[in-house]
């Protein structure tokens, strides 16, 4: 059932009944209690010349974001089951209004915007809210675009976006930590027409991507992928991948991080048979949203590099992630480095986190938003020189 509530500020803990990309897998798992104190953004360390502010708080379980051409920021949740719209009407880079557009959805992690309509991905379907910006106070009933995705909730939440070809891209995670599935739709990336027709599997061997984007010049698809669990603290690395064509295979479940055979399934596929990552990321860091830096509002040496939101590890003896990292690229799109851009959501001394970055979204002025589903907030990072 949908509830249409205007200007609702929320602060209670997220609820859920599924596994998550930073939480232990159990059928009845309830996410850990989120941080509910004052947001200590003074702890965030940034490169010289950058600053961070709070763009919005009380955005419970804030996950994926998409900005409309008219400036409405749509924000999904996962465990909470809500979808929000945020408005910064006075243009002071602080959202004054939060509209709750829908409640009670099943892991509505993905949001995308096209032709005035908001698309939302649940576990087994994609729905659409037409003419949504003129109806924020009383949203319409959604139209079902496609409802034939698997119902498995393990890695069942979906990040979605429209590609340069005008089609909607929807990943389907593996229904397990590590397994081999007979159905090719698992551990894949799919795409379809905006009306839900002609769904097809276009990339294979992708365990669980919860963030992708396209290079603005080459139009190649770039995506993060969360590595498997239970191979120790340091194996395998999570990945940054690049798809230069359709029907590529990125190794899962046979090969991880481009060079490590899986102990259970590695005999069925040699690593050289699959596309290696552009960059191995930290093990168990749960990389999610990513964005190319193409703005002139950042220093010129950032141009063309990738920023990645890392949600953070759960099954390591020492936590890592909980930060925004950067992958620098050369003119041939080879990685020349992997470094930390923003950190401080994790206290290294106590091994406790107060925030968990999820997604990134550039604003027209060249600043970048960072969502945080643990502190129920959205931050804005900008360069002042």
C-alpha cells in the first residue's frame, strides 16, 4: 500500500527482512540501529580546498539518488521501503522540503528519471510514477513497467539508470554468496526499453553491482562489483569494471579480482577467459555509486577520474571502507591509482562507524552529493580553492 505524505521528516531506524551489501545474510535480519546523534561532519577529511556541508538530514535510509532537470532530488531507500523527493527551493544548497512519495515497497533501491517520470526498481519489478514533479504532494498510483525479475531477495535490490542509448539498465545480483546458476539472468546486467519491452541480458559474471555509469565521451559502461565473502580479510578485492561491448563476462563465480580462482568453482573457468577489472578496490569495502568528474568546479587534475562511494565492510576483523575513494585514469582509461578522497565516517581507533556512503550525484554547480543510509543524511562536497 502506498502512502502519500508531504513534508515528512523521518528519523526512526530502517526496517528490513533481507540481506544487505554491508550486512550479514539472514532471512529475518533487521539492519543495525542507525546513527542518531548530531552529524559530526567536522570529522570528514577531504583534499585541500574541499569542504563538506549537510544538504539534508532526516532522510531515513537514504540510498540511490537521481536529480531531475528541474532540480528535484529523488532518493530511494532499501530496508525502509520508501521513496522521497527533496526540494531546495531557495537554492542555498540545503533541502527544505522532503516529500514521501511511496511507502511499503520491497527494497526500492533504484531510482531513475526520464521524460517527467520517476522509475523505481523493487526486487522483481520496475514501476513508474508519471508526471511526478507536478504531483509531489499527492503522487499518482504507479504504472508497472516490468515485473518478471526473480523474487529472490539475496542481492535482490537493484540500482537502475538510463543509458546513452535511451534504455533502462537493471542489474540482477547473484542469489547467494557464491553459486552457479542455470538461469543467466542472475549475476548479470540487463536492459530494456523504457516501456519494459525487449528485456535482455547484456553482461555476465557480475556478482552484485549497486552502482554504474557511462563515460560521457566513449559511452562505455563502468560499474562497481561487490566481491564474495568468506575467503578471509583480504580476499577477494571488490572491483571497478568497464564494459566496452555487450555480452562480456566478468568472472563470477569462477574468478575474482582478475587473478584469483574461486576455491569452489574455479576449476570451471580460467581467469584469462574473463574480463579483468580496471581496478581492484579494497576487499569487502562494498563499493556502490560512482561518478566521473567532468565538472570545471573541481581542480583540472581531477577531470576524467572516478569517485566511488564505499559503503564499508562487515566481515573483516578490521573494518575498511566507509569513505569515498578515487580512481585516476590515463588517456587509455587504464587505472593509474586508487586513493581516498573523503574519509572520517569510520573511527579507526574504535572500529565504529557513524555513517556509510551509498551514492553520488553531481549538482549543476559542480558540487557532489553523497547519500548516507546509516546517518540518514545527504552531504554536499564542493571545492572552494
